[in-house]
């Protein structure tokens, strides 16, 4: 009996430790969990984007620059670079498609953990990037494959947070975030003279402004951490980021295993 009581106490302690993280990928969403998950992913995206520039010489989280470069290289007749741009664009799109497929499959078969699978896949791909980089650093074939791989990872992540938040948030690029911050700041500083008579008042969404500012700040922090990490440790800096994503994505399976293991017999 004492052993069973100790086992039950350990189970409760583990479940209490897991559940705050588990809620971040749960099917049942709240504004708070959406914000927390978005900040975690924005940090990872900032770090990976900075790491991509330092290790493979290219930003991989936003497609505007990729498409502009593709057009420029096409005009100049640099067809090898055009092919590289097409590969990056295709990979980002494929990552987004993979996220949608995994989430929709999980909704039908494993509804309580529908957002975990894309995060686990992203963790595995990021770990592959870090491990392969350590083993093949300087190999031209790896360097050619690294950019599409990072674009695949970023497309996967961006689609995941888009699905989670109902297209309200992005984490891999900050153009839309900065634009929305500017819009809300414009509303905040607008002087509503005569608005009462006109029946119209301009009001800033302060909660949205705080969220956007936090995403921008966390992305910047991730970029700083990523730049320092990849400068100091090279490709190995990708492995802690992969571990963070794996932690987020594995909590539903860990929770289910704990419940099964410690479920009292009938």
C-alpha cells in the first residue's frame, strides 16, 4: 500500500509538472495558451533565422526576399540561383502543407493532441539540421540542402501557429507584426476630436498591441540568442532548439503514458 501511495504521489507530481506545457498543444485553446505557444515559437524562429544566416548565408523564415531574389536572378540569367530559390519556395510551401495534413489527421484520430505532431516533426528536422551540419560542415551538398531544409522547418512552424491561432498570429517573420503594431500605434495616438458627434471613435486594441510587441521582442531575443549560440557552437546550437520543440510536442504522449501506467486495476 505504501508503495502504491508513493507511485500515485509521483504520478500526480509528474502530471502537475507536465500539464502547463501540455495545455500549449491541447485541442482546447484559450487566448493565454495561444499567446504562450506563439511566444515560444517566435523565439525558436528568431534563433533559427539568425542561425540560418550565420551557417548557410541566407534568411529562411520569410519568402518575400526569396521571391524577390528569384526574380532578380531570373532577369540576370543566373539559373542555378533561380533553381535554389524555387527549391526554397517549394520547401516552405511543403512545410506548410505538411503541418495542415498532420493537424487535420490528428483532429480526426487524436483530437486531444492535434498540434503536437507538427512540433515533433519540426523538432526532428531541426535536430537533423544540427546533426548533419556537425558531421558535414563545409560539404557543398549539405550546404545546398540546408536552405530548403530550414525553409521546410519554417513553413511547418508558420502554418502550425496559423492553424492554432485562427490566422491571428505569425511567428517566423515580423513584417505583418510590425505593420499591425504601426496600425495600433496610429489608433492609440489618434485624437478623437468631434468623434462623438460623428458617432465614431478610433480606439486602439491595447491587448493586441501588447501581444504583438511581445512577439516582436521574443523574436528579437531569439535572434540574439541564436546569433550568439551559432557563433559559439556552430550547428550544435540547433539541438537545444530541437529539444524545446520536442518537449512541447511530446507532452501529450508522456501524459497519456503516465495515466496508463498508474491507472488503478479494475
